[in-house]
């Protein structure tokens, strides 16, 4: 039996517009507006749509782990994974927007001891993640975004 929050059309539509507004304000102000939510830092994740091939932007809470960014595919405890996570599984390269900085990243799913360590920190940052996991039958992924180092290539002469 699927558990989790009800996912009706009205809620989905409201979330879509709230996401667009948040991303617009974040970009227009280089993150001065929208870079924190519920006391936690926010980044914009830009994935490539697995079906459309278009850029898809999602504001997400994150924590830093060294030079990496860690996000949670909780979808509020819904029975299905968030679309952004499905997009990353199809194409793990993405961009994160942190104010005016826009590094390219590669996503991997944390597992084992790394996941347990990160999950503890994530729940300290945002306690509701724990209740989201209790609401759903699926294992909520913890996603690590590693910066992709851009090689300084010189043109051959």
C-alpha cells in the first residue's frame, strides 16, 4: 500500500508555480532572496529533463560536505521519487546555482556508512526529513553533488 502525502493536481500546480517564483527571485537577486528557507541554505538544481531534454530548475535545501553539496530526494514523503532525482538518474550531470556561482556537478547516491553520516547531518539541519522517511515505503535517497573540474585546455598549435 502506497503511503505518503496525497499528491493531487491542485497541490502539484501550486508547487510548480511556487518553484518558478522562488527560482525567479533567487536568480534576479543573485541569491539574496531565496537562498535560505526554514533556516537552511537553498540552491537551485538545474537538471536535464529525461524525456524533454530541457533544463529543469528546482530549489532544494542542501548542506555542504567539503566541496560537495548534499541534497535529499524526499519529495515530502510522497510515494514517488521527485522528478529531479529521476532526471539525475538518467543524466547525472547538472548545474547548481549558489547566488552568482553556477558550478557543474555530477550526482551520485550516497550509500552505507556515508549515507548514515550524511542523513544524521541532514536531519539536524531539517528535522522533518525524519518524518518524511516514516511516511513513505520507499528509501529516500541522499544525493551527493560533486563539482566537475573544468580542465584548462590550451588549443593545440
